[in-house]
């Protein structure tokens, strides 16, 4: 049984901006592949959420093909994961949660 995933409003905005960037600057196919990989990464996280801890209690899972880190917090008691942000790796680490 996997953990339940909750996506914060900030993470939803991060994903939407990234999707729209790929859609307008590259093409719709690449944007759809980006979103598909994001969902695949969430599936992996829900089954095994204990990736590297980057800051305090924030775990980070890099996406395979796209240069993004998914930051999240694991609530072991309630078996939930809260995705806090999704950052492009070229952004300043000072912006990380």
C-alpha cells in the first residue's frame, strides 16, 4: 500500500508554469511527456518516499528526464506525502523550501 499524495498549491503552480513553458517554447508532446514523468515520479514516491533529505524534513526526488526536483514531506503516522514545491534545478537553491 502506497502513501497518499497531497500536492500543495505552490507545487501545482510550479507544475503548471513548467508545463506551459514546455508547451509554448518546445511543443505539446514534450509538455505532455513532462507531465507524464511528473506523475510517474509521484507514483514512485508514493511507494518508496524515503529519498534523500535535502533540508530539515524535506525529501527531494529528481525527475529522470527533466531537470526538476520534487520536494516533499513524509507524514509516517497518516501515511501521507505533501509535495511542497517542484523546482527546476537551474534555480537558485536559496529558493528551495
